[in-house]
C-alpha cells in the first residue's frame, strides 16, 4: 500500500473506489471508511482494499482506539488523502500526530472549508477550530479543482501545502439527450433541502414567470426535513401545480435523466456547492445561473464555461454556440478521463512540492 484514503461514506465514494481500482493498481491503494451514510443506503465495493471501521471509532471518547487503528496505516503510506475534514476525530488524530502531516493531503469537499464561519460560543468549539487550523497549516497539500477554495484555506486556516488541480471525483458522464418535444420550460432550483440553497430568494426571481408554461423542479431528497417542508409550502404557494418537489432519493442514472430534461437551473448558493449538478447541466447544454461572488463562478469562467448572474434571471434559452462551447470545456475538465489524468498527476507529484 502506497496511498491511503481516509473517507466517510457518501453517494460518490463507491464510484470513486471503483474508478481507482479499475484504472490504477489496487494493491497500491487502501480505502479506510469511517462514518457517513450507512452501507444499506450506499453500498461500498466488495474489495480487499476497502476497510470499513466501526462507527463508534468516530466518537470523541474513542480517540485512543482510533489512533491504534489508524497509526499503522499512516506509517506505511507514502501519501495520505483525507477525503474531507468532516470527521472531527481525524483532526484530533493529526493534531496529536503531527509527524504524518507533510505527507497528508486534504481533499476539500466544501462544508469542511466553510464551517470556518460557524458560531463558536463554547470554548470546546473554539478549541476545535484552533486544532483544525493547526492541522491544516501543517498539511503537505490540498487537492481541489477550484483554486479559489485553496486560497480560502490559506486565508482562513493558514494552509501552506501545495495546490493540486484535480476534480477528484468524476462528475460528468456524457449522454445522448432526448429531443425536446414540449414547450414547457423546466427550471431546477437548488440541489438539496438545506438553507444554503436560498430557495426563497431563488423563487422570488421566478415569480414574474409564474403564469408562463414552466415547471419548477426542486430536489429535496436530503437535508433538513423542517426546512424542506417550508420550501415545499412556499413553492406550492407561489407556483401551484407547476412546482415539483423531489423528496425521494433517486438512483444516479434516473437523476441524470432528470437533469437532461432541465432547461434552466438556479443555484443561489453562497459558497461552492452542488458541483455535480452544475457540471452535468452545463455538459448537457443547459443554462445555469450562479452568484457572481462564489468561487465556482470564477473557476468556471476561467475554464471557458459560460454561466449567468443569478441577479438577472430570464427564461431565454442558451444559444447553440454557448452550448457547444460548454460541452467541450466540461468534457475537457470534468469527465472521467480528465479525472483519471488529474489523479495520475496528484499521485506522482513529489511530496511538499
């Protein structure tokens, strides 16, 4: 084993493990899964290089037991990849084992970066931020496709490690789109039942079009249940039967079929979020609205991808030239082939470059 991956289980973890095992030497990679979504919901591959740790080890009282389990893996690995820093005990582990820091890379998911702004009235929460800043400042590298996120890690946490440009999970899979046979404009709002989607502000931008032939599609299958009910109530109040809330989890292929039907999407997030949705929609030639002040906006524009300012929403379709350009750039930067090539660069890069 040369490369150790520490991760919590989410819907994109199993496909990532399969991608690595199919395109790299599985004997060089070990995937250690700690916490996250249950295997019943998102099964992990049945592979010899996948280790599922007991959930109890993620509890703060079990740091000693977790350390005993992880230390041999860290000692053997040439490089360690932390797939997010959302498991607090991993931060504690590295805080007390700084000798592993320079060969350890942080793959930023989003919430693990932006929780810097969380309110911390209690002293233990402030102490956790101190530990997190110490850990991040020592890490050898950061893996991200958005350099703006890396710059925020430097500003907020004092990161000194090298930047490695990598999409890390393939988020775009080309598909043949069905020919549009109806006049209804399908509009997606957000990607989850979390307040960071700012659904109510996005709905307000669509109210002028409520009398037109539209469908407002709202994915709400995960997140906060109370918030979800508020979103559904407001959506039905404003758009009636033109509002389509999606509250049940959809298999990946079915969800991609849904995105292929969307014409316009509004993502009013105040931080990088919903990238899988955004990239798939852009790759399918859809019109996507974002905030100009999120790092995603500049990252996509720098890659030659056209997105639109959510402060100026209209229902005009994306022109054919822009569709073709977006498809080309998404394929170049976010496809499975691009992901594999970028991971090759990350794996072979010298430590602390």
